[in-house]
């Protein structure tokens, strides 16, 4: 649910790794999803 939104925000450099880690802690995305987002190139 949140994965696509966070992925798009990551690509546009609107999020950083610290923010994504917080979302994992809150249960909005999984650690695997966070790792996939971080491995995606940013523009």
C-alpha cells in the first residue's frame, strides 16, 4: 500500500534512508521493501 508511494518519493529524492527506516518501525513497509526502495536509482 505505502510501498509505491515511498518508492516514487525515493526516486524524486524526497525521502532518505532514515525516514524509510522509521516507516519500517511503524509497520508501514517491510525491511525487504525498504531495501528494494533503497536499491532503486534516484533522479
